[in-house]
């Protein structure tokens, strides 16, 4: 699935239309609270500018209605922030396919960069409209996709635009290339033993991931509240733990499919209330008393999972082992994160909460890859193919 990257094309004096993910968290007044997504796109951006390309950046921000400009979702602050990071002026177009975009792009000199306004201000973005995409594609000589977090979507800027580029180069940016390398290529050809660790709140969110990974992993370790629905399926007592009674039958079928590949907790760290200073006790799995709820895996489970991780050659992790935001129920997640960080395995952390947990606990630089896409990395773990990636030129 290796794709050409932006490094493989000659960009000098060419207009490069790059889809980035500048969907940054903001305060009500528009100030950016976390510019990580902008900083992560810098390698691809700088690669084009350093080689004398004319760079046009497009992105979505939030969920505007698609009926024109909504000030709360303007990308202008991201253009300002990018200018500060690049230490150069960044032009801003107040539309995507109108006169402002046309004039702004025409004024670009080699090594210049502009940001177009939010692609979702136009209804054509979410509907994947080919007329809208045709105008966007018409701005450029080269298309580059560096927006991994949106790769599982069929928005115009992700799918219809590269289609409309026809035979012009369509490449991945460095972020997308790295995500494909780990979430697709490593998973397709893992060094074994290959272990998946799955946690989080709901089994219903991860059914397809569990199904897919049971097919390709040697072991799938389950933690988080998800484990209690499996416990219920085995006739266990779950007290007032977070469970999905309507998913018990499904859990039974996953247990049958998984056999001894599917590993469940052996003990549970419980509390009598959903707060850090509640009364606590550790009980055997399936023996959570009435009035108590499971909030983390217990120490025996943490040791068992850490041991399995230590013996693995490839680890994929998605979802915390407990309520990691609330000490001491972060201990199970910490123990597993520590084992992943210390292991010599290729370790891939799925986006969303597990990425946040690994970062919060200070292990981000001790793992091989932390995925940037929540929904997108989950879709890749489900084995889904992305049209937005398939459309890019083969290396
Ligand atoms: P997810 O988005 O499905 O990965 O779920 C992450 C969330 O699951 C985090 O906010 C955790 O606090 C929560 N979670 C994990 N284990 C439990 C648990 N035993 N009880 C309640 N919530 C949990």
C-alpha cells in the first residue's frame, strides 16, 4: 500500500494543494488552545516551501452548517498561528472556490503559502460534490493529503478532489505516510507474537476492531469497562459497573470466536462511587459486589498483561484499561503503558483516549507510533480501506 509522498515530487514553481488537519481546539473567542495539529503538519509544509513550491492549504474546522461563513469556525487564526510557527507571512483566502481564493493563489510566489477558508463552509465538501471539487482541483498542479484524521471520510477535499486531479500527481504528506506505514503495513505483516490491547468504555464502539484483530493477532487483551460486558456474558457479577446489557449476546459470540486468544481481566479494582476518593477494593473478575463498580483492571491483571506485552514483538493498543483520568484508577493503564514503553516490540497506539493516556503518562516518545487520528485509526484497526488513501499514486 506504499504511496508516493510529497518528497517524491518536484514541486518547484508548482501549485501544491495540500489537505491538512487544522481542526484545532479553540476558545470561544477563537484563540487556539492546542496547536499540535498545525505543528504536526509542518514537515510536509516546510518540505514544499523549502523546495520552492507554491503551497495552498485547505482544511475543515468544526462542524459548520455548510451554508457559508460562520465566524466561529473560520480558519483565519490557524493561518496566523502557522505564520508564527514558520516565521513568515501566510496569506489567507476568505473563501475556497471564489474570487478571494483565486486572487490569493494567483499572487503566490515560489516558496509562499496560503490557507483557504474552512472547506466545510461550502455544502459541497460534506456531500463530496464533484463541481466543488473540480474548482478546488483546478487551483493546483499537485494534490497532497496530509490529513490522516479525516482519511476515513469521503468529503470532497479527501476523495472528489484527488479524483478531479486526473493524471496530475496525488501524493501523501509525511503524517499520512507514517500512519499508513504503521496502521496498515505493519498490521498486514506483523512480527509475532502480535498482541492487541483493547480497552475503553464500550464494547459496542470496538466490535469491528475486536473482530478484525481476533483474525490477525495472536492475543487480544481486554480492559476498561468493556470487560464487564464480557464478564456479564460469562455469568459474572458486575455490580453497578458501566455495562451494555444489550451487547451480552454479541460478547458471547466474540468469546466463542476468540477462544483462548481473547484474554479477559482476572481481577478488578472497584470503587463504591465514581470518584478518586471513594472506598476501594480489589476483587476477582466477575465478583464485583452490589453497590460497587469496576473502575480499573486489578494488579494481577496488570501484571499478566505486562508479561504478555513483554513477550510480544508487535503491540497495538486502543483504549485505556480503566478510568485513567481519575487516580488511583490510572494504575492499570500506567502499568500496561509502562510495559509497552519498556518492550522492544513495535508499538502502535491508536488515537483518541489511548493516545491521550500515553501522552498524559509521559510515554509518548517511548513507543514506536502514536496515531493522530481517533476515528481514522479505529477504522484502520477495523481493517477498513480508505478511498482517500487508495486514490493516491503508488510509490
Ligand atoms: P473509549 O473512548 O471507548 O476509548 O473510552 C475511553 C473512556 O473509557 C475513558 O474516558 C475512560 O475513563 C473510560 N473507562 C475506562 N474504563 C472504565 C470503567 N471501568 N468505568 C467507566 N469508564 C471507564
